[in-house]
């Protein structure tokens, strides 16, 4: 299998809590992709999904994850979850970004409209990376 070449990350700061949140998002998405039921997958995120309602719409990483889990968990579709998260936090917040990732894990890529992906110029690289990761998971 060819090696996946990752772009060099641009880090604005390093924070252990932000890293913990990123790990929880990855674990949640991975569980959903593997077919884990929503409630079971959310339970695995631990303390980051332990509130009712979307909470604070600031940019603090745990709040962003809690809000994203709320919108994905209380919406009937990817489009509804994304729209609600945008109405709540706005496009400059990471909540809609996490809703996109987590919602994609929950409902699958086919639930995301082509219009929602029109601005994405990295789609072929993302698909290549996803296929490489999926192949590693099943090995």
C-alpha cells in the first residue's frame, strides 16, 4: 500500500485539552464508521458529551464538541444537523466543522450533498487518506 502523504499541519498553539478533544472526535467518528450505535459511540467520548442542549457557542474545544454531539444526536439528517449548528455558532466556529465530521460518520458520505462539498478542493486527497485508513482498520 502506498504511503499517505499528509500536509504539514499549521499549529496555532498546543493545548493538552484540545488534543484530548481531537482524540475524542476521532474515536467517535471511528466508532460510528465501524457501525457502533450512536448512543454507545457517544458514551465513549466520556465527559465531552455529558450535557443537555448545545451549551456555549464559544470556541473552547470541549464546548464545541458538546455542541456538535448535541446537533448530530438530536437531528434527523446530516443537512439538519449542519444547518442547526450553523444557525447556533456561525460559519467561523468549529462546531459546524465537527458536525460535518461526526455527521459523516453517523450518516455516511452519501448523506452529504454535492453542493455542501462544492467548496472543498481537497476532496480527492481526503478520500485517498480515508481509504488508506479504512484499509489499515480492517487489517
